C-alpha cells in the first residue's frame, strides 16, 4: 500500500500528459476548421474543440470512457456493436489457445526432463523457435487452415498456442529440475519409482515456476488472438475492431478496443495471480 | 561389440527398406494407392532417424570437446530429420503447394527472389526494426537511470511499467501508423513502444542488484554517485540489461512486421506476407518467413554474443565444471 501514492501520482501525470498531447495533436484540425469558417479561436474554444472532435488524432480519456460506456452498458451483448461481444470472441480463442499451449508446454517439458534424447534435440529448437517472429505467419496460418475447411476459433487459437507454449516449456523444465540432489536422493532411499518421484516431488516443487510462466503465457496468448483476428477480414473480435477502426479513421473506436484488450489482459493475469496465491498457500509454499 | 554392430545394421536396413518402399511405390503408382503402406514407410524412416539420434545422445564420451560437438550434432540431426520428413511427406502424399510447400520448393523460391527479399529486408529490418530498437532501448535505459535516482518515481513507475509490459501493446500499431504515416517511421515508432517497457523494467531491476556491503565499500573509497554508478552499479546491472535487450530483439521484429499489416508502402516483409497470402503464393510467404527466422536468430545470437564478451566475469557466464 505504500506504493499507492507514487503510483497514483504517476497515473495522474500520464492522464495530464494525455490531455496536453491531445490539445497539441488535434489543434491543427481545429484551426483548419476555424480558418475555413472565417473565425479565430480563443484559447478555451480551442481546448474544448480539441477535446471533443469526432475523429481526433488522439481522443482524450473521457471520450474513450464515454465510447466504452456506450458500447458495453448501453448495447445488448448480442449486438455486433457491443464491445463485450467482441471481447468475448477474443477471450474464447485466447482461452482455447492458452489451454492448448499450456498442455503442449507441460507435455514437452516432461518429455525433456525424462528423456535425454529429447532434451538434446528438442530444447535447442524450442528456444530457436522463439527468435522467429512467429506473428508474421499469423495471416498464413489463418488462410491455410481456412483452405482446409478449418475456420472460426481454432486457427486463432493455434497462433495463441504457439505463442504461449514457450514460456510454459522453459518454466516447467526449470521447475521440474528444481528439486535438489538431496531431495532426489531422499526419494531414492525411500525406493520411490520414477512416477512417484514425479508426482510427489518434481511436480509439486515446479508449481511456483508454472504459475509465473502461466502469467506470461496468458499475456502472449491474448496478443496472439488479437493479431490472429487481423487477417480474417475484420469480422469480429477486438483485433477486428482495431483493423476496422484504422480503415475508417475511427480513432475513438481503436482506443476503446485497446482499453478493452488491456482490461482483459489485466483481468486474466490477475486471476492467475489469485489462483497462484491460493494454491501456493494451501501447499504451504507461500 | 557384436551386439552393437548388429543393431546398427538393423537400423540401417530398416531405413533402407523404408526408402525402398517409398521409391517403388511412387514410381509404380504416383497417384497413391496403398496410402497406409506409404504412411508406414514414413513412420519407419522417422523411427530410424530417432533411434540414430538417441544412440548418439546416449553415447558415452570422455572428452569435453566431443561432448560439446555431440550436443550440436544431436540438435542439428533433429532439425534435418524434421526437414527430411517434411519433404518426403509433401512429395509422397502430394500435398498441395498452397497448403504446405516442400522445403526444396521454398529454397528455390528463396534463391529466385533474392532481390525482392533484400528490398523487404532493408525496409522492415534495417529501417523499421533496427532504428526503433536502438531508439527504444536507448531511451528506456536513460530513463531507467533517471528513475533509479528518485525512489518516489521508482515506486510509482515500476508497478505501472510492469502492468504496461503485460498489455497487448501491439494494438497501438494502427494508431501509430495513423500518426507517423505509412513509411518506416511508423514501424520504428511501434518498435519503440514495444521494446520500451521490458527494457525499462529490466534495467531498473538491474540497477538495484547491488547489496549494501558493495555500496558501502564504494563509500569507503569516497566514490560519489556517478563513480558508483559507473564502476559498480552499471556493471552489476549488465546481465539484466542484456536480458532486456534479448527480449527486445524478438519484439522489435514482431512489431515491425505486424505494423505493416496496418498499412505500408509497397515493400516490406509484413506487406509481402499479407499480399502474398492473398495471392496464395505461399512459397514466397515461406521464403519471407525463412528470412525472418534467420534475421531473428542472428539478431538474438548477436546480442547474446555481445553479452558473453561483455559480462564474461559474471557467474552466469562462467564455464560449468
């Protein structure tokens, strides 16, 4: 809580900067309008104009807030103009990709920890696969899977999966190897089999690592889902809202989609954080 | 010895049988026919490759150099196996070029269109990603040093920075493209925004990575703030700074490519990928991906190499004995 005051100060400074920047960025258009109308603007007129344009270069926070209020509370959820509807679509492919990526990541990590050949042959490629800017092939994956007849949720989820499996693999390999020699020796003196060692020692001690990487994986998965929505021709989802907004210059719409995406990311990550705290507490680790 | 040799021959024989089945079947009946037999042959070849690799991985080696070479060879062999199986599968089952071009087809497209690829490389990587990377990491570093001086700012900005680093920043791309135009400036801006916060958070963390004992020692030497910063805290922060720089390499390429989906001049890797997908010219798309993969790995590898030479003294870089 002792960070509350500094954080609030920083946030207030950001909002103040935002309003200031809006005046600067939007004033050209306001002046243009004024000269065409043959009038000159006073300072207050200029400011109120820059803060209330319909297609500003930079919409101010209260405009974005008003747009979000209109598209969430005042629209029905089933409506195509409801931001909740779009966020829901992005959310579902994020979750599907996240679950698939986590499952794949844990499976790979178990293989890598228990099989020497896999450790030596797969691990370097897992790491190398992340230096590839995979988001670049998102449009291709979508189009190709569409050609095979797979469309809708799954292609987007595949991109999310690819982005989210990596942190899980790396974190879980580290976690499954975290028990010390002493602990492993203890298991051996108890004549524990490999599977017993796994279930009773390795898996429990990997939990802190797992949750940390799950948070990263969730954020990555959301990015994957949003980018995966870009090439589908702007049908639905937060990514589609971004694209449609950029086509038609609807900056307020772009910003509201962005804020929604940020809220979604923050919400999902904090849910994992909550589960982490509860689990680790019950396991006696936190 | 005899057991090992006979097993070795069995593996080689199995591999040859697999190839023979494929060869004769594709010659006698190119359209397919006994699909399951072909599939079995492909799986057989895969198993043979895996067995060979497992043998190599579990070989007992005494010298350290041999072990190092083995590590590299096993990974390389795995990669080659994947390429081989990819090529065989595409050829044997006649998978359409639109779905998945064979590695050989991608390679020939790559060789045939180097001029296009070079233009795109210059536009996206050199102009967009690299300038944004330098600007973003540089400004994040400077601001981190400033933040570090003021504990109030530190306590306020770090939580905000951590929060922002988890957000889908890539969504800023359409806005920045609107502000800075379609050319590389807007791509560089996207890259700056993307790499800024990971770099900032890492640097601030690194600057805090000295303990009281070390700082006290500097004080007994009568070292002022700048001297302490230069001689103690920056060197101690190096591993963190390089961690941030490494994370930023991938982000920079992703940012530059994805930003081009929102509008770009008629060159650039992201532009080429999105238009070629529209024309179903998948081999060109794959060639661009190969370029992206090479650039990404080289970029990351370069930073990692720099880290190794600059932080050779750090425990994480010491050779394990």
